[in-house]
């Protein structure tokens, strides 16, 4: 807790153990996923899947670590030697988040390894299974304070459905995610994915999209920019906006009205303008091109969707002004170089005091992510099962 408020970090990360795949992949697949450091490559944890690097050449050879001034020593100074040298185990991550006052955090990943273009669907599904096994281990070691969102292997929808079922019923996974990018030339509004959306709706599990810059595939900015500054400025926003557009216009939430979807790691200030622009286009051509839609983009988002905010984004106030304060969730972005750890909560609680009330901040920190994820009491850490403090009941 922080200042009497419970805190739910809706989007955080870890540095993965180097033996994650070797330890959790089924034996038949282990020799196809290999660490692959090489001379001249400066990226973190380069890895090949079926002999191909999973990170884009611009990441592999772009020397971005130097550009942003982020070294191992910097990471130790910010996050401590126990994490960096001992590993991001569930208990250590829970303790690090507790320094901020975070009660529970949801981890998103893996960033690159199971998503490169052309990956064998069987291997992608096996990697999702391995990751979900690791996620169950993390949750257990953290006492439920670190929850790992399950990646959905969308290359083959039948395997995706099978993995969601397995992860939910056998590993205790209670939320799922995918990248917002095209998969086999299909956007997320494609009806091919309807079995996935139907299952998540029936299981009452939240879905999220999450972009990570650097995938060895075609993503926004990857063919146009070669600097960290330019590529990082566009990729999260543009990919997320495209995924949201496709899902809204594709009628995903009309076909599955109980589906909950969050759009992570892309900021939020652009959201009111983007939804307005989508509705302007639907007003012009929607009747001809998307005759099945029954609601505007603004209405659909208000009923089915959430978006995450960073701790120091002044444009959170614009979202609240235009769309209300019930669909924004908080993300710490731990332990990325640009995270404000260990002052993330300090920065957020001090953000825009004239525009964001304490009640709104309390909703963003706890009520809204609880409404998104809807974890059962048994899935929450023990200390979060008691009634909320009076200050956060409003």
C-alpha cells in the first residue's frame, strides 16, 4: 500500500532467467531455441529460434544500449544487486514492487522469442506452454503478488485455444495477452480469432495487447527508422492504435460483448482524439463497410476496453476529461530503463493535482485494474482479500 491506498500495477516486466526455455520447454523443442550472442551484437539476451534471431537487425546491431546510456551498473544502481545478480524470481520481484507500495503486479512477456514472422505454429504453442509454466512458478514464489499474463500463440487459432484452456485449468493463468501486430497478415479484428475471443469471454479472463520495440518482423517504424529515438517514439502508439482500430471496426466487441480488452504500454493521451477520428470515419462510410456495428467507437471503448497510463503523463487528465476515469489503469513499467522506480508512485500521486482528484487516482491505482482483471479472492495475495480501506471505497 501507499498513503493508505492499495496499488495494482497493471503492466510490469522482468528480466528473464537465461535458462527459462531450456528448463520449461518440452524436450522435443529445446534444441530449436538457443542463446546466440555474437561479436558486434550489443542487445540484451540475443536468441535464435530455428536458427533465426528473434530481435530485429536494428536492435541487434543498433547499439541502442549505448544511445540510452543503460549499463549493467546502471541497472544495479536502480534495482539493486539482489535482482540483477540473483535473478528476477517471484519473491525478489514482489519485494522490489513492495518498495514502491505495489500490492500486486501483472507481468507481460516474452517480448520477442515466440513472435517472429514465420515461426512454426507447433513451436510457438510449445513456447507459450513453457512460458506459462514459468509464470505459475513466479506466481507461487511471490505469494500471488506477481501474476504473469499468458501469451496467446495466435499463429494457429486451434493451438491458441488449447493453450488458453490448459493454462487456465492446469496452471492457474487468469489473464492473457498478445502483441498488437499482424500475424500471418491478419489483424486482431479478423474473425479467424473469434474462437479465442469467445473462450476468453466464457472464462471471464481479461485480454490485453502489448507492443515491444525490436521484434524481427514488420512493425510500425521498423522499415523506416534506424535510431532508438524515432522508432521508440512511434512503434507502441501506432501498433496499438491499429490493433484497437481493427478490433473496434471488425466488430469484435459486438460479437463478444462480455470480452474485456486492455491496451498496454502505449500511453493514453491520444485516446480521445483517436476514438473521435474512428467515429468520424464510421459516420462517413461505416454503414457501407461495417454494417454490423451497433455502437460508436467511444461507446464500445467505454463498455469493453481499458488503457494504461504512465506515472508522469500529464495527458491522463485529457482522457479523464473526455472519457471519464473508469477505464484507465496504472503501469509502473518496472524494470525498464525509463521506469521511474523507486519513485513511480510518488510521481503519479503528485501528477496534475488540479485536474486529477485523489478519488480518480485511487480508481486508477486499484478499482479500475480490479474491474479489468476481476481476479477471484483466491487468486489475490492474502493481504488483498480484506475489505478496502475507507479512503478507497468511493
